[in-house]
């Protein structure tokens, strides 16, 4: 396997789509539809990459992102935001710091709007995992 990826999204069809896409490209996939349980799953499984939705019930993706970045075992794990919020339509990527003003927490490695552009997403994955292979 090329690497282990955790997908956190409350929509089952998105989990299925992304899981299938990632598995078809040789990645080991774990997933959670529950953002509260996702943090513990990430700590247990130690994924190489986290794909995170923003708009979820019970806990927002921004809150979960902060938890990941503040945890000693997960703070260096690359995170890609994959959201229907829309980095273009709503300016989420451009205005990310408005949602996360704590400058000590770095921004995510990437933002992808649903539906994702598969070739761009695959290029991103290749860049993340080629960096990991050289460490």
C-alpha cells in the first residue's frame, strides 16, 4: 500500500466515493462518519494523511482540525480539507484564518471542493506520499 489515509465525512456516499477512489490508487483507507470518534480513531491508527470535511453535525471540521494540530501524535500529519463549503464559492480557503485565527496552528496542506477534481487530488496525494518516502 502507498499509505494510510483517514477520511472524516458525515455523508456516507462521500465516504464510499473517496474510499473507492483512494483504494483504486493503492491506498489503505480508514474512515469515520462521526467527527467525535474520528479523533480517537486517528490517534489509534496514526494515518499518513487525513481528509477532513468541514460541515458536520456534533463537531465542525474546524474544531476537529484544531484538535489534530494540537495533539502531539497527530500535529504533523498532513490534512486536506475536502468540503462542500467551497473554497472558491465561499472563499473558505482564502479566508481560512477567519475560521482559525490562532497563527500557531498551520493551515491545511490542501483544500478541495466537492465534487473533487480527481486528477488534481491524485497529484496532491502523489506529492504528499513522495515527501513521506524521502524522510
